[in-house]
């Protein structure tokens, strides 16, 4: 299954003419394309599907969705081992602390 997962934009840059962001999904960090949301800014949340930010989301909705996905085990299926390590470290509620696994998908 491939979920659309909420994440928080940590960094934005242009790479080869494409606006890209580093996005934190409650402890798992991935690279995401911002072409569908070109004005998305650092600190904002978006729903991401297959590497593309598709829709803005408020922080409360993002956190609730991440918590629900974690309870249902859907994030393990989506993110695999890195998500499990983040959950074990208590980082699934979006804290994204220094101990969060830094898995970046290029």
C-alpha cells in the first residue's frame, strides 16, 4: 500500500530547476518535490504521496493523522525499519528530535 502521509517541511531548495524540500514525517526524513505546492514554506505541513507534496495541512491534523497511522501500523508498512526505530525512540508524535533517524531518500 502506498499512503499519502503528512510531514513538516524542514528545508527548501531549488535543485536543477525543481523546488525540493526536506520533510520530516515524525522522525523519518525524506526528500520531497514541491512542484505541486511551489509556495510551501519551511515549518508548514503537507500531505505527501510518492515523493510529491500534494496539499497543505494544518499542524494539528498532521499530528493526529501521524498518530493514527502509527497506531494502525500503517507507517511501519510505508517507512519500514526507520519508522520503527523512531517509534521506539518515542518520536512518532512529530517531535523530530536529535535522536530521530535521518533516512533521506534521493
